[in-house]
């Protein structure tokens, strides 16, 4: 079976996420992999939004725009999203508006046969399950779990609604619906980036998060707050982003692994704090969930416009690490790695996500925890009779104690300081030595940074280069370009600063693929490696990169 794509379209408040979540879980119970992503307007009700579910026998965590099945919950949704429907695709809506479609009066069935229009969404899910050729009992199992806490009456009513939608659509499917998702062997977790990140933080030993809500990172602190008793991470909603980063630094100074999370506008307020972490050499993990700017921009859309901002954030010169995971599983491992390296090198670590990665749901079989375990680097106070918090060392890393860990005095100061942490004006002596000490850590960090992923470079004429969440879309583009007779390979970065030692093959045509207008990765690679680029494939309309988009833009050039 090839991958198929179901798009559920409707206005905010109509329940498209509820329909999508129930359908996705039902498909998972049948042993298939699911990738779900959503695009939505910045409003509580109204507008038109979609929830897309890609279904396959193996995980393919990349978005598709074209729909095999399009469910429209209102006329405006049909008017806006009909162009997504494939020629052989099937429309599902309440009323007949085209030849190749199935009309199911969801709301009428819910009102007249079940007594409440609230069941219309369950009718719609039942219809989708029938169109996909799944057994009704698979859906009933999911409904039973989802509504069990609401009592037998509610569960029974939803069973009835699902059955009516299923029966209605099954009749309309005669000779039209080619799919049959029979139960198969397979087992997957479905997890968003904003679920993987807090789970990873707790696993890595994080015990404190402070943040001010800002889409698309809000889900991180919300998840940790909801699961505070189980995960053991104290959560604090700060009054603003300045307070959030300073609270997290205070917790880290006191010995707790700590983090904060924000988006571009909030990170702009945090930048002075990033420099403070650099000067005080305080470990800190900062998740920066990107969205289009400048200013408020498109608050609910996706982008990769903050790469150079993150790398250059902060006044003065100090080492930092910038990571950019590619999917939810990679985000889990990158967060663990971020805490370990922040602790080891006593530096801020910025983890770049984006709205697409934060909100999309990825199929995961195994987190492979053995690939990255928590590591801790606090010093032992009993091994030092004379403690110097900023002791000069060859690698720039000083022994770190937290205040109260032992009998030693632990100082921290935002001014330049001596080895004990006291303010200094010794310009020719200790001030220069401290600057060199901080920069020495950059060399160690550079050795830690993993090289980019290289795919099919040997035979490639064209090399697509991207970073972060674009990985799967670029891989899909390679396959599509191969069909067009283009020999293409990929170089993909998930660890972006400091850049690692890497040798780029000669004689290739390099193209950057990015969700920004100014080819920020290309600019960075040009400046650091001296590599020339043939062209750029840029997307900055707020939608995620797809394999088909990359293919079409490549040929447009």
C-alpha cells in the first residue's frame, strides 16, 4: 500500500482536531504508521484550518498537501481546500457538491437520531473509517477508551453515532473507495515534538522550568505542569520572558537542571540573560520554537527564520551550543544531549524547533534510550581544600559546585571576575585570561558537535542542504527528483553551532533548502566553510516544506 493522505478541514471550534486525533489513534491500532500535522489561523473560533493525517505501512514523517480523502465540515472549507483534492480523491461533506464524493449529513443525523448535534463529529469519524476500509470495532475500541470517564451513556451515544456514520458512508462507497486498511502487525507511539521535549527534559534530570506562554512553545511547560507529580519537574509561569530566563538561571545556579522555552519574540527579551549565562558560566537549556516574524508575524505558522539570531544572540563573546532536531524522536535525544553538554561545558544551549515540529504528531517505534543517557558533571566539594569557581584550566572548564553543596563559597557575577568570582579591573592580566578561558570551551564544544547527515553524495550531481525539521521532506524530494532523472543527495544539519569539521565533496551543485527568505544556513556555511551555492529553495509562507514543493521549486529554477 502506498501512503495516503486524509485532510480534515473546518473552522476553529468545529472539532477538526478531535476528529483527527480519534482517526489517527484508530489507524494506529490497526498497525499502520501515522504522521499528523495541522495548520491553523490565529483565532479562537472561525477561519479555516486543516488537520492532515498521512497513513503508511512504515513511518514517513513528512507532510503531504494533496488529499486522497478530504473531509469538509462547512462550505467555506470546501471552497478553500478543494484544490488539495486529487483527481481520483474522494470528498466527504454534508451535502452533494460534486460528482466524486460521499455526502453524509453529520449534523442532521446527530440532531434527529441522537438528539444532540455534539455527536456530529463522531458521525464524521465513523464515515472516514468506512471510507478507509477499516473495521468499525477498531473505532469503537478507541471511542471506549476516550470517553470512558464520561460514563456509559456518553460512550453508548458515541458508539451509535460512529455506527450511523460508518453505515451511511459504506453505502456511498460502493465502487468508489479503493482502500482497505486491514489489521496488520505493527506498533507505534504517536508523539508531538512538544510532548517529546518535556519527556526528554525529565529523563535528562531537569527539575525546573520557567516560561511565559508563547506559541508554539507553550505546550512544553503545559505538559510538564500537567505531569508535574509524575515527572518531578517544578513548573513556574513567569510574568515575562526576562523573568523566565533569570528564574531558570537561578535554579541552575542553585544546583537544579533547568530550562526555559519561548518563541522568537520572547527570545529577543531573553538575550541579555543568554549573555549572563555566558559570563557566569551557568548551564541553561533554552528551547526556541520558531514561527514567522518579524514582531508577532504569523503566530500559528512555521518558519526557520531564527537560526542566525540564535547563533549570534548575546552581547560580547562567549561559547554557546545551537541544536536543531529533525523530528520528535530526534528532539528527545537532542534535549538529553543539550542538558548533558550545558552541564559539561557550563554554557547556554539553544534548541531550535518550529511550529511544524512542535505540533506535528510523529510515529515512533522505539526511543532507543541507550543512545543517549543523562550525564552529570558537578564537582565533588570534598576533593578541594581551596575552591575557585572560575579556576583557569586548559580546556576552559572549571570545577562547578552549587551554592550550599559544601563548605566552599560559590560566587557568581555578571561583571568580569577573577578565579574566585570577585569583580576585577585587571585588564592586562585576569580579564584577558578569563576571556581566553571562555573561548577555550568553544574548541571542546566543536569536538562534541556531530557532523551533518550525508545521504547519497557519491553519485549525486545535486546536493540539497537543509537543517532541523526539513529532513524528511528533503529525503522525499530526493526520491521525487530521481524519478525526474536528477541524481540528488542530501547534507542535513541538526547541530549548527559551533559548526563541526566537515569536508564537502567537490564538483557538486549545492542547493540550500530552508523555511526562510534569506537562506540563513547557506550564509552560515559560506562564511564558515567557504562553500558556494548554485541556488536556494526557500519557503516563507508559513507552511512547512514538502517533498513536492522542493521538487517543483528546483525545476522552476
